[in-house]
C-alpha cells in the first residue's frame, strides 16, 4: 500500500513539474516574441544546416555590432523544406537586447551574394603568407578585422590574374584591398573569386 501511495505521489509530482515546465515555456515564448517586436532589427544570415525531426529547425549565423551569433529558429513550412539552401543568405530579424532571440526569413530564393558584395565596402586586409601552390598559381593567406571579429582565409589565383597585379607585387605586399558585405563581413570578394572555388560560385549562381 505504501509503495502504491509513493508511486501515486511521484506521478502527481511529475505531472505538476511537467505542467509547470510547459507554462514556463509558453511564458518565455510570449516574452521573447514581445521583446523581439519591441527591439527588432534586421540583418543578413547564412544557413548552416537543417535539423529537427521534420527538418523544420534552421541553424544559421549572423552578425550584430561586430559580433557573430550562431542560433536557430523553428519553421512550420514543410512544403518549403527543399527550398532551404545550405550556405544560402537570407534576411534575419533579431532582438537587439538578446540577439539570439531571432528568426530567419526563408524565401524561395536566397539573397544574391554577388549583389551583396557589389553593395559592399572596401577595407584593408593583411597578406600573412604568399606562396606558389602549383606551377601556374599562387596561394594567399589573408586576415582582416571588422567589428569585434577576426577573419582569416586562403585564396588561390592564377599567376596572370593575381589580385595584387603581379607575383612580385604580392610577394612584397603586406596588405591588400578586399570588399566585404557590411551586414555579413565574413563574405568577401577574394574568397569567393578564388580559382579553386568554382563549385561554390556555381552553387550561388544556381540560387539566382
């Protein structure tokens, strides 16, 4: 008898905790929604991956005040699931008081990264290393800072199309001009135009 009473008590406690947890989740969701509406700002996000039981959770990254955020949002658009492009750029809305409280707008076509760069800004970057990669090409290891984030990447160019003009110029240069997307500064022209990233360029062109 005592065992059954303990079992009933345990079930009641579990039920109360479960109900309390659900109520707390609903309250938090309402508070997040209200805060987002009051402190809303828009930016550009990049889809990292899809997840969830129905592929309805979108993981993405975006920048605000010079800092990178990685978060996710849930969507009930199962008919659009196939339209979500990994590495695609989309509009995001976020709460400036809590940027991780955010949503990404999945549209039929992602934003055009070439257009984003055409509207970008030019900044100075450092050439950390320059070397021959193959007989007719060379690699540049480049770094730059924008806001509170540091970025590094490698790009490869044919010797007759080096971004600094000539092999000697690149070899002797400490810096180089690059174009970045102001709202998503990780996106830059030299990375995208790299000779060995034709597949990435074709992917982005397929979004158009």
